[in-house]
C-alpha cells in the first residue's frame, strides 16, 4: 500500500518564504563576520605578569595614545596589535611604565624628603632583583624569570655574620629544558652580582616545581665533570671528521660517531737515577806534614820503644864574655875556643855518627813525614718528577658511515657510485689523522660506505629556528583559511539549498506555461499536472481512486510519447527543486 503525503497547509506555505529570507540574512551576516574577523588585526603580548596598578596606568596611557588593546585570558597581561607593539613600548617607556619593570631606573626617581636608609636599601635590592630577572630571561630556553635575594644585615662581629642567599624562579618555554651547564651559569651569574653570596646558596626552580640546582657531593661533581669532558671530546672529534669529509662527499653525506675512554685518575711520579760509571773529580785537597822528634823514641808501642834515653855528657859552662880590646887581641883564640865549644855543643845536641871515635856518647832524633790527600767525586744523578692530570685519553673508537659519491653527468643527470677501495683507504687515513690515531693504546677506526636513504638526510640543528606556529604569518594564514572554510560551508550548506528552493517553483511555472503553449489542451493539462508543486500529493491521493490514477498514468504516457524532451525537462525541474 502506497504512503499518502498530505499537501502543505496554507500557513506553512506562507511562512516558507519568510524562513528562507531569515536563513539568507543569517548566512550573509555570518559570512561578513568571518571576513571581518579574518581581516582584523593580530594581537601580540605587550607586557605580561603585570600588577593591578601597572595595568591601570598602562591602559590609561594606551587610551591616550589611541592604541587599541585587550587583556590576556588570565588578566595578567596586555595585548596590542602586532604592528604597533614597538610603538606602544616606546610610548610607555617615555612615561616610565610599567613601574614594576624598571630595574635600576627606579633609583632615579625622587624618593622624597625624609626617606630612611632602610627604604633606600630595599629599593636598591628590588632594582637588583629586577635587573637579574631581565638578564636571566634573555636566555633562549627561558620565557620569564624572577629573583629573590635574602641579604641579612651585617654584624660587627665575624661570628655573628649570616651569609646571603638567593632563589631564582624560571619559566621555560614549551618543550625546552635547561642543561646543567646553563643552570650553573645562572647560579654563578646571581652569585657574582650580590656581595658575600656563595654559589651554593643560590637555588634555581622551574615552573614545574623541580629543583634544578640540586647540591652535589664531591663524587657526583667529579662524575659530572668527567661525563662532560668525554662528551665535549667526542663532539669535537665528530665535528672534525664531518667537516673534513664534507668537501669530499658533500654536506649531509657523512655520519660519524666517536667513543672516547678518558682516564680520570691523577698520577704523580718522582724518580732519582745515578750513573756510577760517570765519575768526575769535583775537588782535591793534598796535605803533607813532616816532624822531628825531641829524643823520644818512636816506633811500635812496646817494651823497646819505652826505653829511657841514653845517658848524656855534661857540658862545660860557657866562657865569660870578653871586652872588645881583649876580643880583638885574642880573636883567633876566641874563634878557636868558640869553634870548639860549638863543635862540642853540636856533638852533644846531634846524634853520634857510627864509626866516630869520641870520648862522649850521643843519641840520634827520629824524623816522621805524613801525607794526606782528599778527593771529592761528582756522580751523574738525574731527578725526574712528572704529574699526569686527569683527562688522559686511554682509547678512541671511531665509526664513520659515508654515502655514495654523487656526480652529475654531461646530460645533467645525477648518478651515484660507491667508493673504490683506494678511496676508502684514503678516507680511513684521513680519519685516523683527524683523531690522532695511536695503535699502541688500542685505537680503532672503521669506515663503511653505504647508500643513504633520502629520509635519513640530516637537518641543520645548529641554528635554532622559531617554530612555525609561533610566527605571526602563520596566525594570519590560519585566520584567512578559517574564514574561507566558513564561507564555503555557508555557501554550500545554506545558500545553495535556499536558492534552489526559491528558483525551483519559478522554473516549474515557466516549464508549465511553455508546455501548454506547445501541446494543446490535453498536453497542457498533463504537463501542468506533472510540473505543479502539488503533483506528488495528487498522485498519492490517486491511490484511493484507481480510475483517476489510471487516467493520469495514461496521460503521462501519452505526453512522454508525444514530447520526450519536454518530459525530461520537467523531471530535471523536479530534481532541481528537491521536492
């Protein structure tokens, strides 16, 4: 049994044009809004993390300058059009705004009469904190920073002095992290800017609440220093190899990895060597001594050497002195007497010669001679002291992967060929020379030639690039693209059906009038019945009266036989009207 479709009521038919007009107006309004939004200015952050007083003063200054602005979603910052950010900052800087962002410029303001020393010190400390925060925020991975300094008053007694301390809060950019070297740089920066502030009294915390400047013991610090030394050495060797081979195979066609083993032990050695075969006379001293005894027997100690001396002969007393005249008269006799006396005395004092026939007995005195020689020799001696600091290279292992050689033939076509054994040997020798290859310590160098995949080409990561979604042009393109998409959706989903609904009845009326003029009465009646908007309702109602339904089907068949083109046009009109 066929379904029955009732015709539209009169009030619904009257509201249909009104609803269509309302839909068209809404679609046009939405399109205009999207266009205005896409062509509107792009706002950028002017200042963030502002206090209430700074926000009020800045908004008043922007209103006076005629610069549009808006607050950020968290109401802690102010945004202005991107093309007027520099202009707004210059105008605010001329008015010393924002005050909380002035740094040492706060010291130039007149504090008024009667300001205490405590307030002056507080202003100086606050200005120093702001300046340090600005300096730290200038680092690439950091989006913002705040510094708090705790500097207690100094006491006149050394034992009562309390060291100063500081804490640094850093807000990192999305996807960025601080290395240990950067954290240590921030700590040293703050410690060097505040008097009597030690580096171990500075604490660094990020926005996630993570303690970045965790204190380390001596062992941990030594391990960290050793790891950084190894990493720097490996990176340096890798860069040397890639820069050396890049002109040969082209940039991006060589990959190198270096593993270095570093001895972290400190070695001290002291040596002292002698060469006894090498003797040189340094100094020589010779001494001789000769002595004559006084009647004391000498010799080997014993009974013979301890005998008493022999008996002596009594000497006559000396003659009395004579006068000068007597001496002159009797000079010969005196001389003779003196000679005799001298001879007698000499005989008594000297030793009696063997075979001498004298009336008296004489003893011979012994004579001794000693000689002493002292020689000092210089022996060849070598003193050697060596100290080997930590960081001695124990072993280096190098692995190099080289792409095929790319060449351009005479037709302009790029060809690839692998390296020949001679070229591979030459490259291996270059790598050995670049890293200071030493076979005695077990160094290893391995060079392999293989074709690189296109997706494996390295990218230049040395220059840090701003992400594309952070660029102003990207936001402009997003806005334009969104506007175009919304306009297309409105045109295809709203305006097109509305236009078809409005134009469909007019086309049907034109088709009906044209059919009645060309076919006559019966054909006109059949065409009008087919083209009328309520024809479906009539056909549905005909299901209750079979004779009428058969009559209309016969008329339709006759119309199709008489003018097939006209019937096809009517069917297309039905499809276009979507009824």
